[in-house]
C-alpha cells in the first residue's frame, strides 16, 4: 500500500510502499477513504509531541470502510463505513475509561503520533474506538469532523453552551468555523472575535450576529456591550493571548474554554474573576461517545466543513504550506 511516513522531527514526509497490515486481536483493518490534514500533523513533524514514536504514519481525521477483522472482533462488520480520531485506544479499566471519558485515560494512545494513522491506503484501528458514519455522510468532507468537528462540538458542550446562550468564538479556522455553525444550530446567539475586519462577512455567513475585529476594537468591552457579555467564549485560535484579551467580555458565571492555545502562559485578572465567578477551562478532542454525538449532530443539521481534496503525494506540500502560513482552508487526502 502507498503511505507517507514521518521519519523524524523536522524531516519531510517520505512517500513509501508498505505491506497491507494484518489485523491482530481487537483490531479492524480499514481501507482509508480520506484523511484530513490537521495542524497537529505539522506539530508532529515539528517535534511538539515528545511522546511521538518515529517512524510513524501521521493522520487522525480518518474515514474509511472496514475490510478485515482481527481475532475476537464481531463489530463493526466488514463493509461498515467508519470514522477514527485522535484517540487510538485507552486502558479500558481506569476511572476515566469506566465513565466514558477515555480521552482522559492516562494510558491513552494517539493515532498518527504513537501508532500509524491515515496517511496510507489502509490503517489498523481498534474495534471499540471507531465510530460508524451516519448514512449519507460524504467520507471526504466528513473527515475533518473526526478532529476539528469533535473538538469544536465537545468544546461547546464542555463550556456549557445551550439554547439561548451567548457564545463567542475566537477564530474562524477549521475548529472555529465549525464551532460557530454548531453553536448557531444549538440555538445559541453567536459572536465572533477575529483578528481583522476581513473575517466579518464569513462570520455572518456562518450565522454569527456580531463580528469583532480585535485589531481595532477591544473585544472585552465589545462583548460586554453585546447583551451583557458572553456565557461561553471558545478559543479556537492558536493564541493564548487572543483568548486572554476577551476575558473582560465574559458575563457573570461565564466560561472561557480553551481548545486552541499558544506557548505563552495564560495570565488571569483574579479579582474580577472571583467577584463574577468566572471560569477558565480547557478541552482536548473527545471520547468515542462524543464523536458519535458530533457526527449525529453534523448529519442532522447538514454541518460539513469546506474542504480541498488532495492526493497522498500532495500531503508533504500541504504540511509545508501550513508551516509557511500559506495554507488556506482544510486539505483532505482523498483515496476515493
Ligand atoms: Zn483508562
Ligand atoms: Zn487534529
């Protein structure tokens, strides 16, 4: 099978031929339909994950079809269309696994970072950790839902967003654009905080009622004057500073939820936080049940990201463009 391999930190991806792997106990062999190119894949190559195991096939926004079952596997059946995400597997018996919070398992393993992922024609996955695709969901456009979609949907949920909430989303990239659409579909009122006025039109097209350009408007007071502040601010930008700049825009009892972050520390205005009982929280992607809910909600509301399909051979250049800041929109490696 054709595959692209990350051999070490700061080395370009190597395109190679490998044998189609054989599923072991508990595993399924999946013929990959598509795999999204995520900023975490660039992070892998740039050495942001000290626990990475090189050489490794990157990719954790996978859709495909089950074509083989390992010993002891009776579900999902051969022929089932499935999606797979960041969480490859977990211990299955710790307190977090027992309560369905497998993404918090101390022994979790990550697809495309410590085990081979979806930049290949076939991938081995764990039977209990794949998610059946709802009928009719296109495998290429749905691929980014496995990471960006899951992170956005679960981030809103962890932040307590519900119908009638005032939700502010920072950033309109892969996670941000989906977070805006999910929040609108949940019945929330949505504001968007962008860097410049350039994103205003896009934000309104996605359903936001307010766009704040942080380059010329202080987002804190602007959010406060928007119906008293935001109940949830979801940071989908790769900047901790951008998130901190909105803290003054939280309504009492409001939550700043970090999905995106930068290397800089988060500095908090403690007195206003105490007096208004503000919350700061963070959320990684999500557990298998969160992905089921994300896919069901996306299918029910027709929420799919705009993607640019590329070939496997174009994957190294896609990562280079991300590193250079010239990548626009979501790239998805399509095998179909
Ligand atoms: Zn566990
Ligand atoms: Zn990702």
